[in-house]
């Protein structure tokens, strides 16, 4: 895979006025995690198993963040059917186990020194979530940790906060997932780019709704504008408690929204009219309120087959993207903002930053 430069480097603000412990891997063949080695170049891995996606990022520390050396992403739909059932299906489990085997092989080939492997909403909700974790350990040789909602929200903030406008005195960060949506209010301007951004969290919430669960409840074949409004209203009800607590956020100087998820990156790609998805053009992109509205309107005018044929959406996500737009719309109505910054980063980046910060790699110069 082509190497990417430091993934956590903050991008340039929008033009205009000042804008501002390792998961041990049990024996199942050679373990990919060999242990952190002080004074040597170390490779880290972060794996985020969500309701919809299985994503791996392998990186080495760099002077201002880290350098990605390998990555993997596959839509597995682990939480498929959880909107109407309380169990992970056997088909979904088999798909996910196969993706995790690929991840383990990549970790082994890169000589990963330290790793963190987490699962989120699907495993939290499923009555057989613990059984699935045991199968991952026994059949793949990876220790999967089911994290709670607060941890997930804080990881999303850690992974995305570098993109917040440094002049902004208030930011609402959100991560639209497959089974849940994490949202947090960062209060006060960032004083130090290397400081822990979670110290600025004034309020947070984890909404029990994501693109998979919302789409399954409302259907995906024909999403009319009336259906879309119904989805927005459902999410708005779930968001109301957080919206009250974080109401002062939108009144602060240079306030803006910062979003991560396939939903916002898809809207960014459509806005840029990309022939194929390009992360370097999407991550860090600023979109105005009107540009976001136009992109959502354009999607609402498409049929399912048209969305499936769009290379920036694809067949695996064509039936989910409008549910994600409904979640985004509820957030935009609760926190009106002239600007939305797009992040193609999230939990994996947060995990990597936390591990490297814990190991003191930047203090000790543990990078090339």
C-alpha cells in the first residue's frame, strides 16, 4: 500500500476571516503483537470493528503525529438485522471473521509492536456479543475489547480534534456509525496542538441510532422526502437532551461542526464531483451550510440503483447513505453552523494517538 504522511497533522483552516494498554493476542500461530520496545522504532495497529465496517490502521510515530504504513477496510455489516433482532447472525459473524483474519495477517507482516482492537455498538447490543468475542479469540487469535459508549465518543474526539479550527472557541464533533452516533461539545479554544482534546469536552452523548439500524427501521428501497423527514424527527428526539446541554455551543466565536463517517465523506465527494473517492481531497475539507444542503438534496433525488452506481457510494452503502444524511440533518438543525469540516479519520486514529501518547514516543523521539 502507498504510504500516507502523518495522518493527524492539522490541515489549514478555511480561507476568510480568522477561522479559525495493548490488547494481547493469544497464541494462534505467531502472535502479531510482539510488545512495545523502548528506544526502537515501533509499529502500532488500531482495529475498529463497528456495526457496518471492519477497519484497520497500522502506523509508525512521526514528528507531529504518525505515518500510515498499511490499512484495511471492509464492509462486513456485523450488525445486520439488529434493528429487529437481538443477535448477531451467523452469516454476519462469518463475514467478519474472514475480515479479521486479513487484519491479523497484515499485523503479522508489519511486525506490530502494540495494538488495540475494539468493537462497538453491534457487540454491545447483541446477546451473543460475548460469544462472538470468544470466537474471534479462538478462531482468529485476536483479543477484541467491547468498549462502552463514553470511550467510543472520546476516541472519536481524539481522532478528529486536530481538524478543529484553532480559532474556534466551540466545536461540536460527531461520528455517525452503523449502530450508534457519538457527539461531543468541545468548549474553549485549543491551547496546544499536542494536548489531549478530551480535556475540552463539556458534554457528550451516544445516540442509539446509526445508519444500519435507522435504515432497517424505515426501509431503503424508496426513501421519499416524507420518509426522510420521519427519520430526521426520530433522531431529533434522541438528540434533544444533548442539544439542551450543549445549546451555548453555537453562540461561541467561530463555532463550527466537525463530522466523521461515511455519510459526511460521501457528501464531500459528491460536492467535489469526484470520479472516484480520494481521501486526500476529502479529509479536512470545509463545506458551507448551503453546500451541505445541496449535496443532501442531490442524494434525495436519486434512486437506489443510481446511488449504487456512484463510485463514491457503491452497492454496499447505497441503502444506508440517506439514513446517515437524516442523522446529519438532525444535528445541523440542533446546531446551526455556517461551516462543517469533513474528517476521514476517527476511532482508529484516536486509538493510535492514545497508545503513542501513553508510550511517550514524542517526548522520547521514538520516531524516524
